[in-house]
C-alpha cells in the first residue's frame, strides 16, 4: 500500500475516531508496511479517559523508520475509550531515545 | 531468587485448581495474558485433561498492548476456552492510578454479580510483593472485595475455607508458592506460549505486564525463555519495578489489596 | 531446589520477625529495595534499624510491632531452600498460628533470654500444637542474649526449664537442640558468635539446615487416595496420599467399600501405568461408583483402613468446644452425633485439669459421627487421621487420631 493511502486513512482517524474509521485502519494495516508501534503519553499523565486524546502511537515500518502517528482512542456513543485493540498485529519498538511513560 | 522443585509446585497447583472447580458452583479465572495467569491456564488444562472448564475474565481498560490483545485471541482459539471481557473505565482514582487502580476491581465486581461467580482463580504469587506473603490458597472477599487479612479462615493441611456468606466470593490462588523464576522454568519445561512483550526488542523487555500507560520496559537483552531464566538468576531488581503503580507508597498498595486489586 | 518449611514459634515480642529479617539480610535474600524500605520505616518511627521491618509488611503490623497473620520468607543455605513461616505470637491469633505451623517440617522456637521475658505459657502452647501437628524436629533458639551480656547461665536455665516439658509432650530429645542467639545483633544466627565462645555448637541456620536434612518424608505405605470429586467428563480426581496405584488393579471405594477396577490413570495430563504418592490423579474406574465421590477414600482391596463412625480424638481447642459440632474430614462436613470429653489438658503446663474444656486447652474426646468414615492413626496416614472441628460454622479446633 502506498504511503499516501495509509496517510489518508490516518488523517480520517485523526479527524474522527469513529468505529468506521478504525475498521478502515484495521483493514489497511496488513498491507501498509507498518510493523512497529510506540504508545506515547506526552506528559505522562492519565487521569481521565479524555486525556487519551492527548496520547498517540508512533508507527514504524519494518526498518523501524517512523511513518505516521495515530490516535489511541475511539469515540463510542459520545465517550472516549482506549483503542489499542485496533493496533493488533503491530509490535512494540521499545525505542529508548523517545521513551516516555 | 530461589529455584524450587517444579514437581511439587505443579501437583499443589493442580490440586488447588481442581478443588476450586469441585467445591464451588460457578468458578471463573482472571487472565491478564501475562506469564502467571497463562501458566495457570496451562495447569488447568493438565488438571482437566486438556480442557479449561470455566470462563476466563479479562478486565480491559482499552489501552493494553496490541500484542496482549493478539495473544488473547490467538491462545483462546488454540486452547478453546471462553473469554469474558469486562471493559473498565479510565477515570480519576483516589489511589492515583486511573488506568489500572481501583477502576479495574470495580468492573470485576460488576461482572461477578452479573454472572454470579462464587470463586475466582487469581494467579498471584507470594514473592511478587511483601503483602502477598500473607495470602492463603483460598481467601474470602466480601461484596466490596475487602480482604480481612487478620481474620482469615484457618487453612491447614489440605482443608481450605469453604464457608461462605452469599455476599462473599472466594479468591483462589493456585500459584501462591511459585517464584518468578519457577514460572519461567515451567514455561520452558512445558513449552507454554507467552506474550512476546516479555522478550527483548531494541535492548528492552517487559518483566511484569500492565497496560501501555503504567508499564515501563526494563533494559534487557533476553530474547528467549532461556535468556530470561539466566537473567533472573543474576538480577537484584524487583520484579514489579517496571510497574509505576508500585513505586508509590506501600500503604497505597495495601489499601488497593484490601479493595481487591489483583 | 527442594524447599523445607520451617515453622517459627514463640511468644509475642520474643523476636520471631526480627530473626527472619536478620536471616534474610545475612544470607542475601532481601533485596536492596526491601532493606531500604525497612531503614526508611525505622527512621520514620524514630528508632534504630529494625530487621523485622523487612518482613512485617503491613504498615499496621509495623506500627503495632506485631504480626497478625503468617508470613512466609525464603532463604538459601548450602543448596537448600528454607521457607520460614512466621506466625503470630499473640494468644488470640492462635488460629493463624496453627495455619502457619501446619506447613512446618521443622520447628524453631524462640524464647527470649531477657530477664522479664523468658519461658511463657504461650511458649509451651506453641510447642504443644507443633507436636500435635506432627512436627518432630525442634530447635530452641534462646534469643536476645545481648540483653543478658551473653551469659551462659541464663541460657542453661532456659534450657533446663524447657527440657522436661519438651520430652513430656513427645519430642525425642535427640531431635531437639538449643542455640543461644541475638537476632537483633545477628549473633550466632548465620556465623558463630565471638561473644558466646562458651557455646560449642553450630550457628542457628546451620542447625536448621541439618535438622531439615534429616527430616525425611514418611515412607509411603498402603494405597490411599483422597478423592476430590468427579471431573467434567466422568473421571475421578484425587490425590494419592500414600502408596501407589496401578492400571488394571482392583481398588475399594470407602466408606461403602465398592470394589472397582482401575481402567486408566492420568497424572498431570499424561496417561501413566502407575500413579505414586503425591500425584494428583484422574482415574477411569470400571464398576458401580457411589453417587457422591467427593470425600471418599480409595484403597487397595485387601489393605483397607478402618471404617467407623466412632473416633477418639486429641483436640486442640480454638473455639467453642461443645456438643453441636461438626468435623471437616477429607473435604466434607460431617455433623457429630455425640461428643464425650475424657480428659482436659492445660497446654501451658501439660497437666490434666478438671472442668469443661476451655479455649486453648487440649481435650481427649470420644466422638460419634453421623456417618461412617475411613480412618487411620495420624502418624500412619495423616490425611486419614486429622479433623478440623467447627461449631456452628466457626473454627472450634483441630483433632487427630492418636495411634492405639
């Protein structure tokens, strides 16, 4: 899959973390060339579900080059919930240089 | 870290798991997709001739590692058991851990009521944390999950507590006597599948698994089970040092435990 | 590595938790984190370093300086794992003490040498319970020797004061040793103390090691399987508590005595020809099985235990001893029909005393159960000779069948 195509799907996801957009991401993932991820909580804080919107996952290709960032939450009947489930198939990259938790 | 004989540990665990199933009407097990609760499932299969005769509960806060979800689906298919997923909320928690603190037991409590479980198999080990040294193989919890550790039923010989008020449920701890290294040696001996997060990537691995928010990778080059066993033989670090929650005051953990945090 | 369980006994404040804390430090078993935590706590409470804080992990226990429930801590010595079970020394927590001591293979009794402490009622009571639970190896550690200037005479006086009681309750004196120590200062715990040169023996941990090495598991005798129940699928699950079972042999299911054939044996998921003591088995049995398998005993056809509803028990009383009791035996509850008290023993002295049994007494009683059970002397097959007594659902005592 071309970089542009996955970028379009991710852009849609950033605009609206609906189930439909997440499903499109899951569908595109196997052929996207994306292999690794890192979940980042920018200020480390997580107090309420709303805070998930500040967090993101950096995705990498098989050579561990950073490609795109995606949200890690889903909007479900108005509420924000965690959505790392949709990232199944990706592997943690554990890159130490940008490790935040 | 002391390496114990695996055979008596295995026998005892199988005895306790069978006892739970045969003594209580409606049993469930907690599964975090970590090494301990997965080993518990492997022991359960040994106890019941290849089957897992009770449902397995995952309390999911929505931000577990993707590998953990993948492992959940892969193993539940491979070993053919039923998984009940309870969705826990991320919200302010007086204990300071919004992801995995008191919010998880709250969800568990609702599940127990909904399904009417009277016994819950939990894969804690005594060597994990100081206060777990006081746990029993079977230990009652009241409706609010409180653990009255000073007033636990006597547990002697193979006679475990069974008297229960309708409001209570029994926590069953078949892995109580295992040490961390014993679990890994058993995983090696029995070829038990484990979550790939335990193995090193880019010089880091996870030693104890929580969710993506509260778990930190530790420096390690252990790439397989043998490496991990070798690493544990020399480490002086505590197992749960990669879990941010434990770094807080110990009393907080104590209160969590009394509230039913697993 | 084989793990030996060491029950740590003694009156409250005689230093049990301090001793384990000290041993954990001296053998390198305590992590730096734990030691630092203990140091912080000691400082916060404004006192010198308390080794007990490594162990007493509940804030409440630290603040009140007492152990409420059993704690387990392991050390390694000469290739053997010694698991210490620290039990509460308080009288009202005797139930928790029994739970802990019931796992012990060797007992270590702590007696404080401090002038105002010494041998107490609780000291003897713990010994009595340990002996009743079948522990036959004992090391008496005379602690707090630092408070009496490491005086040999004080040590000997305590030894003299206990020897007779120890023999009277049935310990073989060859299996009993006395060691002077200071847990607080770490004298004679792991290394020989320079302050007690008059003591010619080995340090405590070495004595425990040797005692544990000699505490060999009982030879396995005749086939006894304590049945847990029927597994989904119809196999019978149980634990072989003694002897061994072979595929193809005939066995008896007690108390009724039905003879059935063992078609197959599964141990830990694998089909085997022979199941041995310690194995948790799943048996396929051919023949007519009792409707309720839980609580039955499987034995060889010609080597059955006695089946009876009348038992003579020696009971350690932990609750209300009365007529409306029930016993828990091999996983099932059985109401008592009749309870007749024969003798009452004061466990702090070992002497008989008149009157109805009171809390923490020992009682010899004839009990008639509401149904027959297969039984044996506790010393022959512990699983068939031990009973937990309940009175209206409350823990009332532990009882064993003595031989004879």
